[in-house]
């Protein structure tokens, strides 16, 4: 049962990852399982999700609205005794951080889009039924913070210009390390410590999962991840715990990539201010 769900998730991720996704065959088994799924109405809503409209409806608070809704829907606020005041304070700070560099793409609307898309992945593949509550909290949290304070420039740019951030993180997954570190540092403020009521083991597990997932969004790892995922379709020899960690990390990466089916793009320029030559030029972190 668990292996079948992993295969469905992997097929879904590989399909979205593929540069030639229009040539991929439809997974009939997955389609049949979706038609029988009680989440079909939720999926229909998700497939019509408009990130720009959602921001307008939420009065420029798309990220705060979506994260709060998902935590409430899965009863995570209650389960982990997350103080509502702390949560809203943190979410406001996250939205402010996403706007720090006036980034036209990696902003709070993008974070909201990625968060709801990851949630859709979990529903469509049935993976949500195999995750613990702490794992669901971790993937929602990771999606929400995965581009926090993104400068609008690439890791390569930071490395080549010897930025303070590149020096701090030794040229390795520069931005991704910053996204994680900055948010956990921010949560050291008592008024934003939403994880205050987690026990030691829960906190360490969540932190480990979040680190793995956000680091997996580094585009320099893209092709190796695709290769690993395709190989794993034929070789499911991992333990359940190892497999879940692998797929949780893999699930976040493709949702953060702007792709052809996303509809209207938020940005019309690359990080240097140069207009994109084509939509395919926009793929990158």
C-alpha cells in the first residue's frame, strides 16, 4: 500500500519535473484513483487556483491566509498547541520578509502558490494518509518559508560577487541556507515562536525535515534529483522512514519552479532587470 502511494507521488513529481512534460503519458491508474478520491472537489478548486486573485481576495495576505487555512484544516494548530497570536505575528513577519527586496517573483504570492501546490501533491497522490502530523506540519512550514528574504539573484551571483551570504554559507546552497536560518533565527523571538509547545523530539524532527526540504529546492541539484527519482521508481528498497524523507524533500522542489501551465507570470524580467526572452528562460531559482 505504502509503496503504491510512493510510486504515484514519484510519477507525479517526475511528470512535473520533466523538461518535456508534454510528451509524458498519462498515468491511468493515478487518474482512476483520483476519480474515486473524496478529495476530488478540493482538487477541482486547486486546479483553478489563481495566485494573483487569491492575493486580491485575501487583501494582499495570500500566504498568511493559505498557511492558516491548511494548519486549521489538518487540526495542526490544536495538535501542537500553536498560539494563534504567535502564528499570526510570524506569518506577518514572513510576508514582510518576502517583500524585503521587492522581488517580483519570489514574493509572498509565490510562497502561497507553492504551499497550496505542495498540499495538492499530497492529496492527489494519497501521500497525506501516510504522513504523521509532524511531517504534514513540516512540509507546510517548509513550503511557506522556502524563499524567505530571496534577494532576486541566483546562488551563482552571490558566489561570484562574494556576497556576505555566500561567505557565511561557504558557497553551498547560499540562498536556501539563508531562507532556513533566517526564519529559525526569527522564531527565537518569543512572540514568534510557534513551535514553543513541541517537545524536544518533535522539534528536532520538524527542523530536520524542513532543512532537507528547503535545501532540496537548490536548482543545482535538479538533474541529479530527477535521476534519483526515476531510478527509485524501479528500486523501492528504502525503509518507510527513509522513503518518506526522500519524497517529502522531492515534493517541494518542482512546485517552486515557474512552469508553462502556471498561467500568468508575476515577473516579466530576470533578476538583473533584463526582460525574459521567452517563458522557458524563467525556469530557474
